[in-house]
C-alpha cells in the first residue's frame, strides 16, 4: 500500500474514484460523503484542491450553495474583503488559486446566494486563469462562460438595488402604521385577550423587538480607510431584529441606510463572536461540536446565534427583493442546522445550547420558509424543483408540529408570543393546504370550464381549509377576511348556490370591518391586495338586489363574470 508522509494515497484515490462514480450516477449526497472521507486523509494540496472542487460540484447538484461556495473558497483564496450585500466571507486555506473549476463553482454558488461582489470576483479570477492569447476551442467556451457570469452578476445586482429602492419608497411613507394603532388600543386596554387574542399584540410585540434592534444598529460607526474597515457597534442587535421578523414580518420598515448598516452589523457581530461567515450547515455541524468541546458552550452558543440570525435576515431580504432561490436556500439551510442541533443536543439545556434550538424558534423559521417556497413555485413552476406536493407536505408538517407543541404555561399572560408561534403558524399552514386543494381543482378544469365531481369535491375541500384558516386567526387580523374571500372563490368554482355563498360574503364584510381597526393602513390595504374581499362585498350587494327583484333565488348559482373569463389567475 503506497503511503506518502503518512497519507494513504491508495485510500485517497479509491475514495476519490468512488465519489466521482457516485456523482456521475446522480448520487450526490453519497458522493459528498466519499469526498469528505478522502479529504480527511489529508492528501497533498494538488489532490486536496480536486477533492474540494469536486465536493463543491456535489453541493451545487444538491442545491446546497452555501457549502458549495465554501468548498470553492477552500481551494482558491485566503480571504475576500467584505463589501455591500456580501456578509458571508471568512478565511480559508489557499490551496490552488489558479484552479479554474473551483472559481467557476464559487461564481455559480455566489450568484444564487446574491453575493454579487464575490460572484464577480470569482468569475474574474476564473477568467484570469486562462491564457491571454492562443486559446483553444475549449478555453474560448470557458472564456465566454466566465464573461457571461460577470455580466449576469452586474445585471442581477442592478435589479436587486432597483427593487430595494422601490421597497424603501413604500416603507418610508408616513401613515398610521398598524403598530401605532395597536399601541393606542393597548394603552386604552382595548386589545382582546384570551385563547384568540388580538392581532394587535402580535404586531406590537414584533414592532418593539424590531425597532429595538434597528435603533441599536443605527448607533454603528463605520470608518473606511482604503481597504480597511473599522466598525464600532452595539452587540446583539441581530437578536432583536430577527425576533421581530419571526414574530411578524409585516413589522419590517427601513430607511436608506438600512442595508449598509445591516451589512456592517452582521460583520461586527460575526467577528466579535467568531461566527461562521462562510459555508452552510455541513461546515457548521462539523466545527461546532469540536469548538464546543474545546471552548465550552458560551462562545459556541453566541457564534451559532449570530450565524443563524444572519442567515434568517439574508433569507428575508432576498425573498422580499425577488431573489427567491437565494431566500429559500438560506431558510432551508437554517432549518437544516436547527433540526440537526435539536437532535444532536436534545439533552442539553436551553441556557447552554441557546434559544435558536427551541421549538418555537424553529417554527418561526418554518413560517418564513414556507411562503418563500410557495413564491418560488409560483414564479418558476416545476423548474424551481418544487412541486405542489412538496408545498402541501411542508404545510402539513408545520401544522402537525404546531399542534403537537405544548403551549407555555403562561401563554394567556403573553398573548403576542403565543399568537406568533402557535396561532399564526396553524392558520398559515391551513391556508396553504387550502391553496394546494385549490390548485388541484383548477388543474381538473378543461378549457371549456367543465366541472366533474372530483373537481367539485376538491374545490369544496379548499374552501373548508380556507375557512378553518380564517377561524384560527384573531378576529381583527387582516388575513381573516382574505382567507374567507378565497374560500368564497373556491365555492364559486364548485358552483355552490347563493344560500351558501351569501352568508360567507356577509362574514367577509363583517371581518373587514373588524380588521380595519388595526390594518386600515397596512401594506396589504394600501397596495389593494385585499381586492378579493371588496369584490365579495360588491357581489353580495348585487345578489341581494337580484333576490329582492326576484331575478334570482337562494338556489341560484351566480358567480362574478370575471371568474368565468379568467379561470387561471
């Protein structure tokens, strides 16, 4: 058996060959494991570069872009300087900075993650590895690919900045925000408590957390001296910002300096706690256990908290700025890490392992992840790699986990927390299960809009789930009338008579009145996302007129004309 400097070269080559074969046949997770085993043998730099680059390819095939980026980084560079929007960098061992494949895989992963500076840097570095003259046909193809990568990164970054500016334009509008209304009602003891507490508790608690974090972050001082960056900041701002978003994302608002300050805050807290600035769950899982054994719980808990919260914020921003693949990636990898931590440290007290591994925290991340996956599916369809069944299963898992989770003994004394992590997850899960049945019903309708009994049954199931979702929400929640409105739409599709649809219309009208107390100036209201509710009220008025005139009866199956003309919204 050949051996060089204590390295079993035959074992390395055997593992590498097995990994390559597994990758070629599409067994990417198994390939990743084999590459990892070969890496553990600590071969020379040339072989190690190939192993890391190949493992990066397996990560990309698994859509685990964070770990794929880090493996490319392991090969190519010691450090990338952080710049706007790129928070996820760290030191790594330089093995072969001329390895074109590693740079290309870094560029691919960085593009998906929305790390535009890193993406350009990777493609430019890949380009620099090619000869300057007399390129072969294969090298010309690579040159064109690398230049296209740079061009695509520039275009995507410009688009993301434009989206951010539009988002901030709305967020900076001065209006009577829901949290202001909630505060006024709370001061007058007019927010309903009990088993189904007012949504005012939810938005008010979320606002207090979020604003506390924002105000702390705004104290940051950034000094740039050439390539050097010195930051003075208040620690733990990320805790409050993410807590606010986990409670209710509608609390998000920002000014024009938000993104610059956020990047600096993440960098500051990451460096202060030695958080993982690069890589994904696979890297963190490997290193966290070793660090805990060596350093104890306190430093590891802090590092894990900053790492996870940075991922959550990145996922939130990317999802809301249109980078849906990146947003889903950050949420999914966050869940991967949290679920691993709950399994690995299930006997460790919360005070040691940290709040991030509590069931309620994980459920909060699921609430962010599920709609992001849904939005990705709606944008890209099956090309996203997501199916209707995937979304339905995620919703069912969220519902089952919420129902199985024991409420805190003081839940009635902390209505905002209870609602955010028990009431709202169940309601949202039910609504997405309703959406799933709605899509199945629409798929059964042919171009002539002929209904069969299975389609009718499916639409009615959708309506029932939406009604259940509405009933789970607080009575003054703006989503309650919206859920009822989609339930009504499902009944229209199933040709349900007026004796069932009109009572639902009246429920929608009453729910709109109750929710307006808090949500009259919400983003949903201002941008007319509650148009279905208004349509339901207009439908009610028109039908009541026809009933009074005798041109319709309660057995009539009237539907709005635009439903027939636009069956697939």
